[in-house]
C-alpha cells in the first residue's frame, strides 16, 4: 500500500519574470527534498483550459492539496472549482495581513452572507482540503516552506523516500522531469515525444469571470446585465459561467454589478475585483460618489457600452440590466455616517 502524501502544486506565473521564476524554482527544489510531500508544476491556473493536461492532473489528485499560485487565495480556490478541482477551503496562516478593523469587517460580512443553497453541489463536495497560498505574499522561500511543513504535519501524512536525491542537490534535468505530473510525461511519451520534447503544454492568456459560490446568492443580476452570452444556468437553477471565451478581454463590468462581490476577475488590477479579502459581500460605500465620479453601476454600464460598440452593436447605457438599488442597508448607512464624521473631524 502506497504511503499517503500531501500534494503541493506550484502554478507558474504568466510571462517570464525572472524574480518569479527564481522563487518557483527555489521552492520546487526545496520541496523536492521534503520527505512528506509530492511536488508538481502546472501552468498558471487561470489560463488552463478544460482539456489541458495540467487540468487533468489536478482533477486526478484525490487527497489534500496545497496550491501555490500568483493569485489571491479566494481567486485561486474558485478558479480550481471552475476546473472541477473541488474541496473545502483549508486554513492558511501565511497570507496578506489585514488590520484589525478590516479583519473584523471581513468576518462580519462572511457571517452575514446567505449564499444560494445548491444541495447537489454540497453533497458532491469531496472530503478533502485545498490550501491556496498567494506567492506574492513574501519573497522569502523559507516563509512558504515553513507554512507547507505546518500543513503537512496537520494533515498527518506519512513519510516516504523521494527519488534517491536526499544526499545531493537535484540537477536541473532531474528537477524538471520530476516536477512534471507523471500522467503528463506518460501521455507525451505515448505520443512518441522524447524527453527533450517534454515541456509543459503551452497555454494562452485568458479572461473570464469566476463565481465565488460561497458568496453568490443567485440573484441573476449578472446574467441580466451581460449581453455577450457568458452566463447560463445549470440544471439545479444556479448561475454559472457557461461561455467563458465569449467574455470581452479586460472588461470587469459584471463584477461591479454583483451586489455580493461574488464575481472575480483574477487578472484585474483592482484587488477587490481580483479576489482580495477585505472587500467581500454586502453593499459597499463607493467613495468616488463623494467626488463626483461615476458609481460602480454607471462605470459598469460604460464598460459594457465600449464592448458593445466594438462588436458593432448599439450602446444601451443604463437602460438594460441595471439593478435598482435605492435601498441602503442599516450597516451601510452606519458606515456612511462614520465616514462623514471622520471627514468632519479632519477639519479640512
């Protein structure tokens, strides 16, 4: 009977940034020497297609898994879910630090969230943990190694002998071959490729929304707003991203419309849209309103109009699929009052 191992997956950065590549390679070499781990390398999670060999490898992992990627943990978890790599969110201690007030608001917002109850989805959830770690949190490889060792101990994995490299540092060729998922290597060999041809299958950069089902209330505002056929509904009546490649590259408009911030665009430059913690769930105060800038819904309508015109269609502005949010929650009202009080206290 094979020993149980904790799988660690390193998801490569987009592009060839030397600092990022160095961190990936340093971590890979160090993790190879850990007796309790099985290490693999895949392309950037967000760029994987449904039939990519990296996706197939991830889907084949049955136990707990640690995923190191250049994404916010929330984005990483729901991108994996999108790829049908599912499990409970594992608790990671190595993460971006929030101040106490932000932490309290985050916990309160999660407690207030009332996501859509999809019983079929809940019952089919695998009994395993997925630990998502953001590689942008630290430039020090030791920070990641310490956290992964902690997770390995918590998972109570058994030790096993790793290659015969314990007494020496692995050579680049050994490192590259070992880090490839074995299923990928075998598939390539079966297709007549030599070891020199065994490079990770290339990907192209993608752009599409990812739904955080831990927050989604199934309000359907996204499918009403999007005019490009991106969204659909599954057999259980739950919203899903049906035609992801119909999404317009660079446009995050539907994320701005979502009242629970349940729509993530991992590649967006705005942390809240890209999946950062601290800006999830509930109606937020838009500071831009205080300075006369367009609010989130107006901005979303403008972004949608740009793509409609680029498609040779007519702009529709605020006339189609824009929700009416005239009601403001008590918590939001209280936050606005506090904001105004703090501005008054500045004696500007």
